[in-house]
C-alpha cells in the first residue's frame, strides 16, 4: 500500500476529486454502489430505493480518482494498464476503474462495504429468512457441510456470507478461519483468522493452492 506519509495527502486528493456528495454517500449505510458512466453521469444505488441519478463528474476528476486508487495499489493507470481493480483508500470499498481505450472516457464503480454485521436472527426478525431456513444453515455449520452462497449483483451474498461466518465462529471458536478474496469485504471476528487477497500476479487458484499447504 502507499507509504504512511503520503497516504493522508492521497486521501485528500481523492476526496477532492470525488466531491462532497460522493464522500457523503460513502458514509451512508444505505448506499450499495456508486457508478460513473463514460458520458460523465453519476448514479447511486441505495437499499430500498434502487438506482438514481447523482449529478455528473468531469473526465479530469474521474482520471484523478482512478489514478489515486492505482497509486494506492502501487500500480499505474494508463493506456497499457487501463483497468484498475482493488480497494478504495477511503473505507476499503471495492473499486473498479476503466480508462480508454477499453472505454470512451474514464469510468468507475465503487461497491460499498457493509457497515455492520447482520446476524441470522435479524434475517428471521425482518422476515427475510424463516426460522426453519436459519436452522438449516446452523445445522449445516454444525455438520461441517459445504455452504454455497450465490446470487446476482447486489443480492446480498457478502452480507449473508458475513452472517454465516459469524455463526461458524460462534459454533467453533477455536477453529482457524482462512478467507480468500479479490478485495476485502468479509467481516470475521474470529481470533484465529487469516485473510488472503488476489493481486495482478496472484490469482484465486494460487491462493487456494497456498492454503492447502
């Protein structure tokens, strides 16, 4: 990551380029995703409200955002490396930035990290999940079965995964938890845990191979 001395300056530069409205959105727990299209139009997706227009951003400001994230990732953003994927230096949210020639103008999306853990009991209380469904998950954890969580973008996969991991930690507090991710999204409160992240040089298969050793 960026040197500690330069990090505050980088964050200020990034905040200036994003503008007040997007910075406020990053602090808003109801925000799911912030999107900038090649035409300069911004959109924000919020829980329960869907996607709505959120103004515009100049190509120059978008380039600063993408370049700042690339700098934080110790990478370059240019014609030869027009795709920047990783964590936003503000809040660790998932960032995907695109530059010409893969797009006509600078484009990015910021997938906001969940701000709090939602336990399975809350799923039941809010009637998102039945008590029987929650019991199925807990029984699978107790039986050490494989659990696959799948769904479309924005369907709540990571939020549910966090709830399941919380149940695993509660059921087996002495076990070691190993997490493999592209970007840091999983929330794990286990005392014995290690999180591994992919990079441009290390893919998910290589991480998995490392954990098996």
